[in-house]
C-alpha cells in the first residue's frame, strides 16, 4: 500500500514539474483564457461566498467573545460557579431520568405480579385422594464372573553390540 502510494506521489510530482515547465515557456495561454472566463462568470458566486464568510466570521467572533476570560476575578469565579451548577443540574437531570426509567420498570413488574396473582386466584384445585400402591419385592439374582489370570511372559534380553566410530576431524559430520 505504501509503495503504491509512494509511486502515486512520484507520478504527481513528475506531472507537476512538466506542467510547470510548459507554463514557464508560455504554452499555457489557453489556461489563462479559461481562467478569465471562469472569473467573469463566477462573480455572483464570489459575492454569495463572501456573504457566507461574513456570517461565519460573526459566529467565530461570538464564540471568541464567550471564551475570553474577564479581568475581574469575581466575574471569573462566578462564571466557574455557574458552569459547575449547570453541570450539576445536568447530572441531576440524568439521574432523574434514570430513576424514572427504573420506576417505570418497577411499575411494569408490579403489574405483571398483580396479573399473575389474579390468574392464580381464578384457578381452583379440587381436592383429590390418592390410593397407595404397594410394590412387590423383587429379588435380583446374583451373577458371579470369574476372570482367568494370564501368566506373565518371561523377559527376553538381547545384548546390543558396541561400535566404535573414528572421525576424520572435529568438524561437522
């Protein structure tokens, strides 16, 4: 990705260098003519844009005036106090909204409980008598299983031959 981006910037630089040389040699008279025509036609657009800039500057000046600290320490302290009070009131509003949500959830839960209690009250259970049933004792026969023992096989021991290897040097094999 970075390599592709680097090649793109290099190509843009080469094109810009070529256009600059073409312009310096006087080969861009047509570009001046097009720019003049666009400038003539865009006068109205510039007027509208300048009006919007004036409105923007007024808004920026209002914001800057709000941010300026006054030289009076009492006014600065009062502004800080009022800001703190506004934050506290906002926090209380959030807390009250959360409490209202919890109270609504509790009310829904109470309504569900009352509805369930009403359903239970409508249900009438008839008393029933159950007969006892005696189960006969069943004897399970015992089963015995004998597992024969397997004798252990004798261990066979085979001696491994000893070999001596001579190496030509101390290097790798």
